[in-house]
C-alpha cells in the first residue's frame, strides 16, 4: 500500500522559512518522479514542483522559482521542499504526490502571517 506522510508545516512569519518532508513507503520510491502540490483555502490544487527519479532535474511553478527547492533522498525514501522568503499567499496545505496525481498524502498545513 502506497503511503505518503508529510510533515514540517506550521505557522511562520512572512519572510521566514520552512522545510517540508514526505516519508514514502509501499512502492519503489527511487524510480518515480515526485511532486509537491498545494491547496490554498477555498482554492483548487496547485502544482508546486517536480523532481525526477534520480534528482538530476527539478521543475518549479514559475512564480515560486528562487524561493522553493525540491529535493529527495532515495536511500531514505524521503522527499523535501525547502521554502524560503515565505509570503502570506504561500499559505496552503502542501501535499506529496506521485506521478499522474495518483497517490496523495494527508498534507501538511503551512500558514504564513504578515
């Protein structure tokens, strides 16, 4: 059974940083590209970033480039999202998602206050 467990969210002041983690299990994590997706209150899901299976390529939502960094540790079956210079508009629940948006974790909530 695929399991994705996000952690690291919280309440942070504008300009602050957070590092989100996602622990993956139940599948061969190391051969899959992985995504972070977020959902702000009252809005639909929004793709944030993707990292390929070997971590040689990363892709970001244009508006987040330079502030967010996706990474992974295949030996530990872990996915990460480093978020810097956070803004109130980054407030959302952040999800770790497998390719094709097939499997989602429960999400971790990030709240950025001004």
